[in-house]
C-alpha cells in the first residue's frame, strides 16, 4: 500500500503542474471561441491532455517508435484540422482567418473551425509543454506555449480576463519554481 501511495505521489508531483498549465492555456482558447460551452470542452480537453501525457510517457523509452507514433499523431491532427477547415468553409463561406481574428458576435460561430482549432492546438500545446517540462526542461520553451493565447487575444484586439491571466502566470511561475 505504501509503495502504491509513493508511486501516485511521484506521478502527481511530476505531471500535475504541466497538465494544469496546459489546460489553463487551452481553456483560454475555449473561452475565446466557445464561452457558452466552456465546461464541456475543458473537461474533454483535460481528458485528451492526460491521455497524451500518458502516451508520451509510455513512448519515452521507445526512441524510434516514439518518433513514428508522434509523427502519425501530428499528421492525423493536421488531417482532421484541414478537413474541418474545409467543411467549415463549405458551410459558412467565411474564411478561417476572418473567423479566427474577428469577434464571434460579428462573424458568427462556426463549429467546424472551433473543433479543428481545438483539436490541433490541444495536441500542439500538449506536445510543447510535455517536451519542455518533462523531456528537456526549458523555461523559454514553456513560455512560448503561454504566449499563444496572448498573441491570439492581441490579434483580436480583445482583453484577457484579469483572473485568467493571473491564473496562467501563477501556474507558469509555479511550474518554473517546481
């Protein structure tokens, strides 16, 4: 029993902050594009992030296989993203760039664009955070993940809610100290 408790504590101490950091960043993207269903998509993304962390950890010792699996996942994420972008354009005749940078009330909600963006960015941000916190510890690489929502809000001329910004920076600082 004691051995199992130590194993659980080691897993939590090693992976909890990177997972929390990733979900805080992804949640900001969800709040930007789909605020009315924030809880549902946050829980879905949290599950995906945990599964990706577990998969990446399982693959860590399998060098060649790791690269093949990661590239297959990346190609799959890009394929799904492009299919959803194509479907979103066919149904709305609004370009992805307009939807991405303009306020949702002006353009309207295009679910295919949102789902594609969420799938790709969840995979991409999880990969970045996992690599720069578990494989090679680099504060600057981890900071790059945090800059993505800041860039997104700046291009939309939108204001990040102060509480969300505070939480994101606090989790980043905790991750750096830990």
